[in-house]
């Protein structure tokens, strides 16, 4: 009676792991029709470029060309700024409640077309569908909803009665969150009564062009939003244009510096959101499992193509082994591959150029003596890929501790005391974000007061909300996006 | 034949740094021992002295790393977005069926009801003999003999709740008698409830000693033990810090399985609570070499729910726990939903509740 049989396992084990997930791909057809070539969106119409040069945008996961698009010329920029100028008088004199209606409409259309936008963004950028579906596109809609709410309440935003818009805003955005960066720029500009000319990045123009369709669908007055595509030459033409009143740029620090130099002495208002080398600081009393999730989310979210990525892990020496073991165990479960597979955690690197930059810096890390580790994982044969990578034995003097890598590469440094953590965290030309992991509330406040970073996350990382201002210190730029503060960048105050 | 009542151990060579980390945290408290004991109430290597006294146990439990509620819930939610399709779904459905502790715990239970449930457990889908049978039938102690009889000739286990289930509000001798009675009636597994009142008032040592005593009551005349599952009723313990502490407490006391809930209170198994318990058994094995199972119970009703739990097991613990030895679902209505999804995979069409049996 007491002798029992072992419970045998009645289920046949499939090859390749007990519970290997079958492919669960999102259909590329869900991205809607992608034209073979695109012009610009100026004055409410899709128009051809005055020039003949065309660029190609490729799917970085397959290296297949998705579409051709125009390289914007000086003349194209001239037409776009003129269209925005023409639209400004009527748009800025609309009651805020009327402008809000358009923004609410845009937000709702984004929600309705969220699947289409998510798939298109994944294909053009290489980021996993899980992130575009669950993070990018919902955040885009949230931004438009939030600033729609401000449009008729600007008198109460703290900038005095009846604050005035600036005029035409020239906006240049990066490729890492194409549609989200567009939303961060366009939503507050429109809510405050400005009109815009926006240039998307040359590797990811498709969702901006799709957004132009949404503007038409929403019945937005012609010329309020204009999209001019092209590379840095087009961007330079836009920011240099004499009839632009406001320049907003998100991208690299060298380009931001060039724009600041270009605009010096002009009356243009400028906001810059540039690079970062954020410290993610883990104390010995941190909730370890959640800290590991936060570290992973901090650096491997969006393949590490995040200006505020937690690219430097500062871990207290007394828990270094415990944290690193847990981190490696967790990294081994990251799923790298097809961005359109719903179970993919890390997608493709956005471009061959970015892959080359990551490779160069990681090679430098090895050459300088840091220890490199990556989990076993198979990378697809075509496309641009980089394994999630961990460097230990990194010191402040290493390039991988100083330069922005903008890829799935984490540099691990250690500290002994809170003072040392602050000193190391601040020892960078950047100052965009930082993370603190500790169960002690008083230490969070003590640290946050001393960290020179625009955003300090406590027991979390890479969380964004339209109500919260975002922006940097030092070489990470100036001006704030998001929240009430984000209105100031587009008001004549 | 192998004995399931003995907790299998991993080879004791690999004491990962987590164990070292814990040991470092409790330096002076923990004596690293190379001998892995398996007697009730004594954990394996490394943490043997933790439960030497009220004070040491308390210091250990309060020294465990904290749990960040937001982060834990976010991780569980993210794992819940995994998309399980085609072959993976077919595998997971069969695995889930084979992990069910098919349960009836009602005042209205009769011999007829228990027999019907046992028949269902043996042959969940009479139209398809390839359907796996469930892991166990879970009943009150007075129904153990009935279930045992109805399951004769199968390897389906009989699990019995005990220790004044579900509230656990009885004197210790009563609880022990309840347990011994179920074991004597032939129960293969005992699902005990802890004294939540004692835990919430900080009397951890009382909870610990009670589990040790119940484990002793699981001993059969031949020296083997009925498998002991320890129910925490996490809906009453409320905080995640409490769940982590009670998980370690129960494992130190000799639990073979840790189980979320009785199914009798408002909040039963949830993904975050289960994820936290999965992390606890992972860390416990890393620290001691002893592997402990996990059983979420109550509120898991759909195939989609079950998939989410299996994904959590897969990505937190991996292959070692993906078997009925180490993971169970305490459920009743879940089985029919799994069967309907199984039929749908086979035929391409949804059938309906009239095409699965009512038990």
C-alpha cells in the first residue's frame, strides 16, 4: 500500500527543449500598403521632391528594401516651411478647445490603427512587435491624448495668461523610437498653436509618412503638419531655415552641438535631447529579482537603442556575485530574433552603420581588458544582429564606460559606498537618466538629490509617461519634453 | 520502485553564489554544512542552523531580499504576453492536463461525486484515448478511501487536504490526527494549511514547528512519507514579502511542495504570487540542493491562464520543473477548458461544453 509508483511523465517531449515556443509571427501584411516610393507631405498633400535623389529604407531584420523615399532638398524645405507659415495664422488663432478636438481625433485614430502602426514600425526599425504593440504605439496615443487636454488650459499652465505660440517649429527626430519621438515633438507643438515641419530619420521614415495619412484622416488643416524626409543635409536645411522660429532636435550629441552652433545669435528657440550614459545603481539591500529585471529592461529594451539606457551597471561590491549570476541567468532566457515574432525580446540592430559602431566599441572594450560575456543564442543569417553582451571588470577609464554605445551592451562597474556610487554615476559628460535600486526610501531621496541626471528612476527603469518631464543635464541637452514643462519649449515665454 | 515521498536532490556539487550570498548575509548565523540532511524539519546543506531557534529563524526570514511589488507584477504581466501556438500549444495543453490535481472540496461531496471525479481523472476525454490523465485527485480526508478504491490500477495519486482545512483553526493534536487519518486511509499526498494567524502575528517558529510535526504525521508504518504540500493562503498573507518569507519557512521545514491557496478565499493563485514562489524554489535549490515543487490553486480556469503559468515555469525554472513531479495546478473547471482547446487543435473547430463531460 505504501509503496507507490513514480508518476511517469505521460507527455512526449518535443525536440529542442521541453517547452520550445512555436513561431508566432505577426503578419507583415498587417502593416498595410507600403508604397514603392514616397515623396514629402507638404501643405496637406503628398508631393514629389524637387530633386531626383532618392534614399532607400530597409528592414534591418531581412535587409530587404521596404521603400524608396525622397532626399529633401533646400527647395523642399522652403516649400514645407512656407506651408507651415501659411497655416500658422489660422491654427494659432483657433480656440484651444478646437485644436484639442483635432489632437483627440489623431489619438483615437492611432489607437484604432495601432496594429498597423506597430507592425510597420517593427519592420522599418527592427524592434520587436511586443514593444511596438505594448509600448511604442500606446505611448504615442497617450502623448496626443495628454497634450490634447492641455490645448484649452494653457492659461493655467503657469506661464501667465494667454501664452503665445512661437510660430513654425522645425523638428528633427531619431530612428530609435520613430513614431514616439514624432509624438513627443508634434503633440505639444500643436497643442500650443504652433505649426510644424518634421524630418524623420533616414533609416525609419515610414511611420512618419503613415502619420501624415492619419493627419489627413483626422481632417487636420493643411500645412499644420508637414513631413520632409531625407538625411542630415535635409535636417541642416530645416534647422537653418530663417523662417523657422523653434528648433527641436533629438539625436546624437555631435549633431546637437552643430545645431547649437548654427543657431547661435539667431532668435530661434532651441531644445536638445542628446546622448546618455546612464548609471543603474544597485545597492546591497535592493530587491534582487526585480533589480535584475530592471537592469535587463534598462539596457536590452529596444536593443539598447535608447538615449536614457542604463548602460552602466553600478553594483555594490558586497552583492556583485549574486547580482551578476542572476543577471546572466536571466540574460540566457532573452529571445533574440525575428522582430515580428510575438515572443521576441530583442530584435534587429537598426542599421549596418549602427552595428559597425557597436562592434567597434565592444572590440575596444575587449582590447582594453574588460571581460566580455554573452549567452548562447543563435542569430539569424541575414539582417543586423548583436548578442546581448555584458562587460565585467570595467573601470571608469575604459571607452565602454565613457562613450555611448547605443546597443545591447552593458558595462558593469562596482562601488563600495553611496558617496562612491554618486561620484562614479556623475563622472560622465552626459546626464540624462539614472536608476537607483534599494529598499531604503531615505537613500533613494539622498541619491536622487545628488545625481546629475534629468530623470532618476527608483526601483524601476525606462518608464515614460506623458505627464512626466524628460530631458538632460550637461551634454545630454537642454529643454524638457513631456508634462507641463514640455509646453514651455513651444511657448513664447 | 522509486519513492516520490523522498525529496530528490540535485548533486550537491553546485552551490551557486546565491547560496554564498545568503550565507554572507547571515554570517555567524548560518553554518555551511556539506552534509545534506533530509529528515523533516532540517533543510539541506548550507541552511541547517537557520531554524535552530525562534530568533535565528526570524532573522533569516527578515533578511531575505525584499520584493518590489511593481516590478514583480510587471514581470508576471510581460510573461503573460507570450504567444503559445500550434505545436507548443499542443504540448502545453497535454502537460497542463497531466499536472492537474483534480479537486472537489465541498461540504456536499458524496461517494458518488468522488467516484465520478476519479473516473474523469482517469479518462478525461472518453472520445480521445491519447488524452493524458491528471496527476492526482484531491479530496477531503474522509473521501480518501473512496478515491483510492476508484483509482486502483492507475498511477493517479490521491491527495488529501488536512490540518483543519481550509481555515486551519484547530489545536495541533487535532491537525495531526486529521493528517494521520488521511495517511492511514492511503493518501499519497497531504495538502496542509499553515496557521496564518501565527504567521501574521510573527510567530514564525510556531508555524515552522507545526509543519515539521505534520511532516512527521505523514510518516507511514514502513518509514516512507506521504508527499507534503504546504498551503500558504497567500490571499490572507497579502504582501509579497510575506509570501517570500513563508515560502522559505515551509521549505526549511521540509515541504515537498509549496502551494498558494485553498481556493476558499477571495484571492487565490495569481501570476505574480506564483512567479515569486517559483523564484523561491529556484533560490532554495541553489542554496541547498533540494528541489521543491510549486502548486498554484484556485482561480485558474482557462487554457490561456494555464499557458501563462507554464510560461512562467519555463522561463523562471526551465525543464527541471516542467513535469507533474514539480508543478501542479489545483483546479476543477480548468480541465474541461483544456479538453475543449485540445479538441479544437485536433479538429480545427470549437466544440462546446456539451462535448466534454460534467463531473
